[in-house]
C-alpha cells in the first residue's frame, strides 16, 4: 500500500487530515503531513521531506499532494521527483485527497491518475443559470 504526504502551507494539510478522520472515523494509516508557515525553517522541512522519502519501505510508493505549484512547498519537492517511488500532484483539494485515500493499493502512477480525476470531478460551477455537466 502506498503512502501519502500532504505538503502544504500551514493549516491546509491539518484541515484535510481532520476531515479524513471525521469521514473514516479514525486516522488513515500511511498519511503524513508537512506544513510550511512563514516562519518555518525551510532547511529543516527539506531534511524532514528527505527523511520521509529515504525511509520508504521497498516496494512502496509515496504520493505527495501539494496545494500550490510554484510556491515554497512545491519547490521543496522538486529534487525528489526523480526517485522511482515518488510522484506528486499539485492543486490539492478534498476530492483528490479522498480519492487517493481509497486507491492506495493501486500502483503509484494509477493512484496519482485517480487523484487527478477525483480533483477535477469534484469541481463544479454552481448556479441557477449554469448548464448541467454532461
């Protein structure tokens, strides 16, 4: 089963984690959080990220879910994406997180694709004058 790392700005990963615990009734296994605030020690965060990746069990994958491409959290993961057991998705939302939680047994690339599909499927333009999604 693959692991998931929520690598976000401060507060976002924690909020998603709390929602997952609420939905599942207990903390999902294999999920880690790394949050970055304006006063975070970036080198310390970089080291923690490296430790997480280096400690992966053989045969396991790590899917990193990130909130915003181009921001500090996303910039920290760039050096690890060459690792065969690591993939990342930016644009994290709750539907993406729920989808990957339920697909952790898939091969890493399929799990990532399921996360992308979940993210998009969970986005709607809502209003009285909006045509129905087909």
